[in-house]
């Protein structure tokens, strides 16, 4: 099968590309930069999903598409998130229909579910309104675009669990590890909120499984089996790094007000300012954000094979090799 992966040089995309190549697929990668460490068999196209011409070139002769390229964050102008995340998806959807692709897999986000009231054992059926921030709104818009694909193109939507991590995670794990080593990661309300993780090798196995016929027309949360508190997770990572576990804690309520004020200031100054505390980040760490993959287990026989301690050890070993 000839498969296109957008965001192929990114954290999750690069892992997915390698897995698909190992399985014997003919893989095409679309990204804004070349990956010098990509498998030799990967056909690399340097381009942008916001360009219809780049999308047309990338989908040519492909059978399936994994759309992972996105603008990720919780700050910045709404128009930019919509231009890239919704607009890019629309470009790919149009070209996929013209090229006759049989499968379109969109990487979305559990951020489409607002975290305000907390979630335990949540799944794909929970209310999704995209109201968390501009990123969440753009992802919900992208989901709707994919659901409106012509019937000839079967779609799948994947929402990874709250905390994806693993080797190659330069934007998430590396800053976290450095902050833990400096003792600069505080907890909120003692870190008792529960979350779900998505170790990258487990996540990729779930993504590959979405090529199966049973996945067509379905939305899946993909994550690891274990619920864990922020305090437990950060303590495990800190100890693996040889650092002191987090001990400083802030109360949720006042910190949420600080986050709201920071968001207001960022909007007022048209996002020329950025702040380390946002309401989204406070909700993420201060409210339960635990999602389950029950549907993926039932329909796709999805099973996370790498346990948490081993996943952390592998990620820390990669971090130390940098």
C-alpha cells in the first residue's frame, strides 16, 4: 500500500513512518523540512498542507493518508490555527477525493473535550465543543471536514491521550525533563489530578490498526492502559532522571484566575506576549483528564504493549543520548 504521512518529520510522524516502512508499505512523507534521519525508503516531499499544489503532489498515486501535520499550542491567533489545522485538512480532503484515496486518518486531540469539569474514564462519546482554545476549535473544525468526505473515501479520527511522549519528543519531553532537573516543575493541588498517557510506540501501533476495515467511519481515543496522577508520573520521570521529585504545589482556584488573566492579556496585545501560565495549562494539570481506549480495544484489538516504567526508561535513555 502506498501511504502518505503529513508531518512525517515530527515526533509522532517519524515513528509512524518507520513503522509503516518496516511493515513493507511504500511511504510518502510531506513536511516543511527534510528529515536527515528518515528511512532511506521514505519518499520525502518538502511542502506545506496549506498549499493545494503541495497536497495534490503528495497524494498522487497514494491509497491512504495519515494527516498528522498541525499547529499545536494553547496561545496565538485563532486565524492561524484555523488556517493550518482546518485549512490544511480541507486541502488534503479535496485532493484525497480527487485522487481516489480509500482511507483518510486524521490526528485530532482530546482537547476538543473541555477539561473544565474533569474527566475520568472518558471516551469518544463525551461532549466535544472545541471551546478550550483556538487549537481545540481548529481541531474540531478539521474533524467536521473529514466527516464530510465523499463516501468513496473512508475516514478515521484519532484523539491521542492527554500526555503523548517518547524518544524524539523535543517539544514536550525535553523541556519537561530539563525543568525537572532544575527543580522547576510545580504541582497543582498536590498533583492529585489523574491523566492518561500515550507512549509513542503504543500510539503508533494504534494508528497502524486504523487501516483495518473495522476502523472506517469511527473516532478513537488512543492511549495507554494506566490511569496515573500527575504527582506519580512526574515523580517517576524525575527519579529516572536522577532528579528530585516535584514538591512545590499551588492551589487550583487562584492559579486558574492567573491563567485567565494571562489569556486576557495575550488577547489584548494580539498575542505579541506569551505567558508560562494559561488557563488551559492549569485545567490540564489541575483537573482529571483521563480517557480510555475501550472502543479501540474492541474494534481494532488495540493493546499498549510497552508498560509505563519501560516507556519512561526508554524515553530518558534517548534524552540522555542528546
